[in-house]
């Protein structure tokens, strides 16, 4: 699916798309719901006819006929709602699933999504907002059914008595127009509520992820206070939204009650004057009482639609977010591909030249952490240089297709993400490695220590984001996963900051042993200040004040004061 096809142009386009792509099933659902409401409308009419034609006349056969007619009517009423609601619920569930998949696909696209939302906020889009959008389909069905019941009731009242019919025909639109005054406020308040809830969810996700670090530095009170403030904002927004919704519900019920009281008063007067029969009076009173349900339903539906529209707008804005990485259509000209930066300038970097030979382990020591992060962004394509070019295999990186980049280049960030499953599924997501290959990379990454801690070994369960593992264990698992991909060019950013010195030395030797085994032409870039890692590099480049200051082996550069300040510890 193309990006343009995946992103509706507006909130209404998203809402109407759900109706359009489920129209076959929805026609059945809406027809059955309309049958249910039509039968509900006929109940007081049938009771009135029973009184006039059977009760008042005392004819037993008429009593039996109208009794059976009421039984048949209730049968259609019951099954119409049962199966209409069942089909509608199925469609709503499937539509919510489709929207969740669409949001996930946009987030997980190979070229990423350029958005300021936290992971928790994106999760809120795929849950609470997707649910509100899906419920719009259900609301539409009840809207159609309510309109049919009101039209039917008006027709019966007009047929029975012109004055009563005109009161209903004029009064119903008036009530509905008055209830719409508050609808825009509901939409605004709902959008703000969903945004604040998403922000609080995002912060909560970040805090849980960093719980071990917060405990280590004793920052739990500060983190808790921050979350309390955001949660309080979400609470206040929710109260405002619910208050507005409650005001609309109260307004709808109040106006509907006044209107129905007026209809009953007019009907009573018409009955006393002999213009309608007792059976017709019963039918009119029953219809007016019944009309409270569809009128209230229409009032609720307008509020639900306003809330669904607000959520749809948030989803559309997210789906319309641009790709993080530019897309090309080419493949590298040279094999094995060479990664090269030529005169590249970007925030924190000034005319930087970097290149490595096939099979080389290149260490890059950067004095400024911001410049190191920029360098990672340049290599993974999420940052565009202000000048200079970044090439892979002889072609600019931006001209390469996503598949070509993935086939030749793996950029492994410092931040670690683990996924629910097992240790094996996190280390070898594709499941293509045999036990021997797994053993080699587990030894290289010192992840074998993590595996041996429990009897389950590689089959030990991993909780969401690997929250039960320490920072060092998480880093080793992530490193093992990166090494398992066996990329021709692998870029690692500070992969060992949370491990002890002895383990770090083992990992440094393991990376070199695994990446240079035999006549391997695999290239490795290590952006780090770790002396253990840099000591295993064939060549080290020092980037200071945004420029390449010197290069050589770790031993050669150790005598330079700038380099020593960065790496020697």
C-alpha cells in the first residue's frame, strides 16, 4: 500500500472510509437495526389497534389475532436487534483492527515516521483513538434506525390526527437543532482529552522503561511528581470532556421530555374532544414515550460523532507524517559496498570526511555526544546533511531503495529495544541461525552469560521491553541481535556503556573475532569512547569540535591530549 493510499486526506475521509469498505456487511446490519426500530415503533400502534378492535368490542377472535400479531412483531424486533448488532459489532472490531494495523505499519515502515509522538502516545492512537473511530460505524447504524423510527412515528401520528402529526414533525427537528449547539465543544474537548491522555501514557511508558536507572540515581520522587502533573492534566481534560458530554445528554433528555409532555398534552385534549379514539390515545401516548429513545439516541450519536471526529483527526495527522528517511530506487554500484562521508556538515559536524575499507573495523571517537548522535542520524538516513554527501556503494545514500540499504547496511543505535517473546526470538528474530552460529555470536557479545543464568536458556521468556533484565544484559542481547544479522556494513553506537570492564574487553575481542573471521570483507564502524573497543579497531578517527582532528591506531592516538581526555578512563 502506498503512503498516499494509506493516509486519508481528512478526519471525515477516515470516518467515511470505514463505512465504504464495509458497505456489504453494514447494509445488512443497518437493515436489521432499522427493522428493530420500526418494530419498536409499531408496538404502541399494535396495542392501540388491539384496544380498538378487540378489547373495546369484546371479540375473542380479534383478541387472538392481535395477540399473535404482537408475538410475531416482538419476534422480528428481538432478532432484528440481535443479528443487526452482532454484524455491526463484528464490523466495528474489524475496522478498529485495520486502523491499528495501519498505525503500526506507518510506525514500523522501513523508512520510519517523522513524528514528535512518544511510543506511548502512538500506542494511545492505536487503542483509545482507534476505538472511538470504529464506534462511529456503530453510531451510524443507530442514527439510521433512529431516523426511521421517528419518521415512522410521525407518519402514524399524521395518519391518526393532523394536529398531533404536525406537532411531532415541527418539534423533532427543533429539539435536534438545539442539541447541536454544544457538539463543537465536545469535539474540541475530546481532542484535547485524547492528546493529554496520550502524553501521560507516553511519559508513563518512558518512566517504566527507565525504572532501574531512576532507582539507581534516586530520582523516583521527581519522576513521580512529573507524572502526577501530566496525569492531573489528563484528569482535568477528561472531566471537561465528560462534563460537556453530560451537559449535552442532559440538554437532550430535558428538551425531549418537554417535547413529549407537549405531545401527550395535545393528545389528551384531542381525546377529550372526541377527535381520536381511546385506542388511538393509547397509541399516541405509547409513541410519544417511545420517541424519547430515538431522540436521546440521536443526541448521543451527535456527541459520539464529535468524539470520533476528534480522534480521527489525530490519527490522520499521524498517518500524514512524513517519512524519516528519504527513499530512492537504486542499488549500490560497487560490491562490497563502501560507506563514505565526503565533506559532510550537519549540527555538530563541519566538513567531515570518513571512509573505511572493506573488512576494516573503524573506530570513531567523538568528543561531543551531540555530534555522535548526529553522525548516527546521518548514517541511518534520518538526518539530511546541510552540505556534503553520504554514499553507499558509490551512490548517494538518499538515492538507494530501502531494500538496498537493508541488504548492505545495519545501523544499531545506543538505545536498546527488546520485545516480548523469548531470548531466542530477540537474538534471532528470523530464526535462521543454527545452534553453532548462535553459540558463536553469543560468545562474541558475552550474551552467553545471560543465557546461562536460567535453566530455560535461550527459551527464557522476555517481558515487554525486557524490563526484567539489567542495562548491561539488555545491551548484550541487543548486540547479539545486531551481530546475528551479519550485515556487510555494521555501525554500532556505544554498545557496551552498561557492562563492566572485564566483560567489555571480552566483547571487544568477540566483535573483532566474529566480524573479521576468515577472509571476511565485512566492515564495522564503532562510534564509541571505550578504550577496550577502540583498541580492537584497525583504525581510529578522532572527531573534535566537529572536525576530523587525527587518525591512527588506538595506541598511536593515546599520546594526544584531546584523545586521551575522551577515551582514557
